[in-house]
C-alpha cells in the first residue's frame, strides 16, 4: 500500500504507539501492530489496534480520575444547576456521554469533576488535564489561580511542595495546594 502523505510504502510493524489525551497528556500504548511508512513514518492502525489504543487511553483516563480527591466532585443535582439543564438532558447529552465532562461512578451514582463542569459550561468541552502522561500531576483550579497571583519565589515553593506531595488539592505535609500553609507563602 502507498502512503497518502508522501507516496512511500507501508511496512507492517509491532511497536509502542504514542497518542495524546486531553485528560492525561502523552500516553504510550505498548505492543501495537500497525502499518508504518518507511519514508515519512506515517502510521495507520487497523480496527483491532484502534480498539486496543482506545481501551488503553480510557483505562489511563479512568485511573487518573480515580486519583482525584472526592471533594473535587459534585453530584448530578449540583451539576444540572451549574449547567442550567435538566437531569434528563445531563444523562442523555451525547457529548457528556462521550466524556466531555469528566465523571466517576460511585455505586450507582455519577459524580462530576467540578472544574470539568465549569469548563464545559464555558467552552462546551470539559476535558481538562489531570496528569501528564509521565505520571506527574497537573496544576489546576484554585492552585492555578494562586500560582498566577504569586511571585516567582512563591511559585517555586508551591510547585516544590506539589512535587513532594505528588498531589493537586489533597492535604499533605504542612498544608494543601488548595490552601497552602503560611510557611509556603513566606518569602
């Protein structure tokens, strides 16, 4: 088969496939069989490989959501108030069903990530970066606003604290990122 990008020939290969997710950043999916152009490197996936990649990405996104503190989630009732829609519209909206608002299921109930709901209301796409693909946590919400208002020395202290605690918004050590202790904000 000829490459539609450069006219080169494709070769079947088994390799690690990299893909970018709006929720967890760059992800490497191991051991994917694909067609790769010998000339330009363009890659084509068949249906089986596409399904494997989709399942792997979904799994990584679900894991990242599971690491978010439950206090960052709101129930359906609060979600519909924010979005100014009905519960039926929330449950039947195809974009929400396709995870344009990040949600976790606990028991039989869905809980929605508040930052994601707010972003969805603003832009129609509530997918936010929870983690980078390398497992580092993303800075979001109130922490991001706090960092925007700080000087460089304060930012470095907060980011250092975040790296040590490996969290965003969960209390750890002498303060939390949502409400950092006074010693973090001292110059």
